[in-house]
């Protein structure tokens, strides 16, 4: 009877960050030496290290598409590996689910998993129990680290500090956002060009022709990121980024930041009025666009929606209505509710909105208590902001008036002889915040002027 066949052992190593400070002796190399020494200590059991190197430098433990790992799994399928040796379990995976799938794959092909520093060998039941227990604690630790990181980012954002990649238009210095003059000029150019032409596709072509790309920046490890061609999707996100107004986003909400704004609130309102206009546009002739400002917001007292409806064309004219849904499904008069021409209803809603702006007591009553308790948004601030908006209404463009209507009005409930407006409190408070920031800007400007005098 001859000697037992050797057990072919594969060493797998991984690091999340490439060690640039000590390239001659990286973390991957340290892991490999520890695993090789362990295999050498088991030479009496016919353990033999195979020549193939399975190293994944710079790969996250959450990513299962690592090239060396995929090669290792392919070699296991071909029967070239009997034992996988790693320094620690988190080198193979950082989640219980992924590690469970890998160990199941190893068991299916008769391959043992050995962790050197944790003294785990999955070829026996005790080793598998230890394996599952350690991975559960490893995932728990990772989730705790994630929670701490999110809390830290939230606290930093509230203090105006910045830990993420620098956004377009800004650079990061000592965790503070500072305006990048060249990129800020590009941001203003994009907003103004969209306001002038309303075409993101044409604007994207123009920017690419000028060689303007997305933000280029370096990671802590020295890798260059960004610098990609600008497309319509990128422009859409850029035009909706309130960071250019001096705000920061955290937990799904925008909050006043401590960095300098790049664009003015007036330009933002005009651009988003144009976006609202184009969103409401139909693929027919330009004269037929923007018929249904209140699409999806009109309901009858019976709970059914009003449906936008166009009449047949007569001498190249189109007549637009909001029609009770029940009348479309059953027949004329079935709902007992009136139908409105789009022009009449939308102007009626705007007039009701302006009446509320003149006397905002109804809106103030509807504010959540948590907002009423905010010192920056007192009742006096809300009244002043909304009253000022009514006073300036006649100076606004039709685009701006429509955008404000959509921002304020959540739903319109139509009865047989009346209609009721339900307001979007979040939209109202955003308008108050914008007004509050304008007052602060004016105050800062006056103080600066006084100092200069």
C-alpha cells in the first residue's frame, strides 16, 4: 500500500486597500507567509502548497466578483484544490450569507476551509460550529462599525464638515467645502444655459465638445476617480442638487450647510420652473404643452381621481378638461361632480393659493409641532415669508408661478359646489427656509457694506 495522496492546498489573500507605504512587504504578502508556514507545519499530513497565487489586493470583502476568488472557485470545480487556507475568515468574506454560500460550495466539492490565526478547520463538526459563530460576531462587528460611521457622518454634516468625495463645484480642505472657482463657473453656466435653451441633450454635447468632464479627484490611496464624460443623466442630477444653494443632505432631508452657495435662489427657482414646464409638456405641438398642471392632484369628494382629458381638435385647437373618473367609466353625470376646463381650474387654484398667502393662519395651524418649536421658523417668519411671496407674485414669471403652485398644493378635493386645497407642508417649509436664507444673505451683505463704509 503506497503513501497517501498529497492534499493540494491553495492560499487565498485579500486586502481592502492597497498598501502604498510599504509596497515591498504588503498585507497580502504577510498573509501568504503566515498561511505557507501553517501548510509547512502540516507537511507530515501530506499538505502541499500549490503554485497558483490567489491574491485580491484592493478588493472589498463584500464584493463576490473578486478576480482571484473567481479563479479559486473555478480551480476547485476542476478538482485542483482540496484545502483552502486563509489567515482570517474576514479575508474570504465579511458577511455570514456569503460565507455560508462559500462553505456550502466547498463542502459540495469536498474542500476544507482552514483559518490559520483562528485555528478553524471546517473538515470537522467542531470547526464548522466555530466557523459559524465567529462569522456571526464578525458581521455584528461590521454592522456596529457601519452604525458608528453613519452617526459620525451625520454629526459632521450638522457641523458643516465633509467626509465624502468632493462634489462638483467644490474642493475639500480640512473637512470643509471650499468653492472651486473653475467648476463653480461651469455650474453657473449649466444652470443658465438650461434656463436659456431648456435642452440637457444639447448642453451635454456642448460640454463634452469643450472637454468638460465630471469631477476629478484622488482617493486617500492615490487613485484618480471621476473625469467621465457628462451625459443627460448627470446633468439632471446636477440641476437637482441643492448643495449649490449652500445646503447639505442627510437622512433624506436637506439642511442648511456652512459652505458657500454657488447659485442664487432666484436662478434655482427659474430653472426648476423650466423643469416643471418641460415635465408637464406633451409630445405634441408646443402650443399644446403644459395643459395639465394639476395632473394626479385633483380628486372628487367620492375619493376618485379627476382625469386629464383633451377634446378632439377643431380648427387646430385643443380643449383641455379635468373630468371625474366615474363619468369616464360609467357615463356623463354619473359622479354628480362638475368638470372643469384646465385653464379655469388651474387659475382658480392659484387664486385660492394667493388668498391663503395673504392670510397664512390655516397653513400655520397645519404645521407639525416639531416645526413650530424650531426657533428659526417662528410664526412671524412663516407669515412674513408667505406674505412677501403674495406681494411679489405679479413679478414672477408664469413658470415660477406654476412651480410654486406645485410646491405648495398637495391635492385639490372637488365637491358639487366647492373645492378644498390641501397643502404640502414640506413644500411650504422649504419655501420658508429659502426666504430665511435670503434674509440671512441680505443681512450679511448689509453688514459687509457697513464695514466697508
